[in-house]
C-alpha cells in the first residue's frame, strides 16, 4: 500500500516521519501494511532520510519493519552513503558494525564510502570508516583515491587525517594523470598543496621522472652484475 506524496519533492508522510525521527508513526504505517520503501522524486526512501538525519535507532527499526537497505537513490547512493555525506559518524559506524551495511559499499563512479566522506569534508566519518577497516588507498572509476578527492575539494583537515592513516601522497590516477598535489594546485588550494609537498607529494611529471630514474638505475645495476659461472 502506498501513501500519496505531500510536497514537490514527492515526499510521503513516511518520509516526514523519518525526518523527524518519529518511530511510533513509522511503526503504525508498517502495522497497516504500507510500503516501507517509497521513493521521492529523487529516489530517496525514508531509510535514506533517517540515515541522513542521523536517527540511528530509527534506521535500525525501519530495516526491521521491512525497509529495503539496498535501494539506491537517483544518484546511486544507498542509505549508508547518505549517513556518510551528511557527516553522521555515529550512525555510519552503527550501520556498518551492527546493521550489516558493507564497509566496501560502492556508489556512483565506483566511489567508496571514504571517497564520499572526503568529498563532503567529513573528518569524523573518515576516522570511523578507517576504524571499521576502510581501505585508505581505494580508487574509484577514474583511479582517484580519497586523498585526491579531499585535495581537489579543498578539505585540508581531511587531507591531514588521510595522510596520517597512510594514504599514498603520490598516487597517480591513470585516467586524469593527477597526483593529490596537482589536484590541489589545479583547484587553487595552496595550503593543501604546501601540506602535501611537505609530506613528500610530487607533481605527475616529477613522479614520472623519479620512476624513470629508478628504472634506469635498476637497468644499470643489472647490466654490470657479474654473471655466475656454471
């Protein structure tokens, strides 16, 4: 059973209840046989809304009441991405550690949850994700790491935290041929560029030059290495 939309977003009364964190109303709809995963005009369900608002207990309850945790909105995001992008770190951690949402969830362009947290500048979510085992060197469809994204978006605190967790400062994206340092410079984030430089960050051309020098050195060693007699 469906309830009619009540606003221009296509929200239903269940969306409104989820936004308010109104568990009793949500239970009432479930008891009366209503669809617990209606989508608004943007593909967002009440579960997405509850996650975005940080209503941890309601997120858990909605799943028990039949809400589908795997539904994606129009931008390919599941509920766990909504919590992440909104900076609801406690809800995010609970969804992963207690509710069965995967730390390896992928969204649009194959971006990870860490990519999403870096994009939105949510340091607390980055910290919780790493605590839960997120891979700091994960790459998306364009071979960009979360550090690339944080540098591009101008989130210095996120860059510092990612580097402290071991994010590679010289990851080179194969599609755009960018390092985190060049991503910061291209987008005018001088303070981030300075930080990355101090951490050993290089520009793409510098990185390729270093790689070429190392390769030449290895070839030279091989050439002069004595051949053992049989």
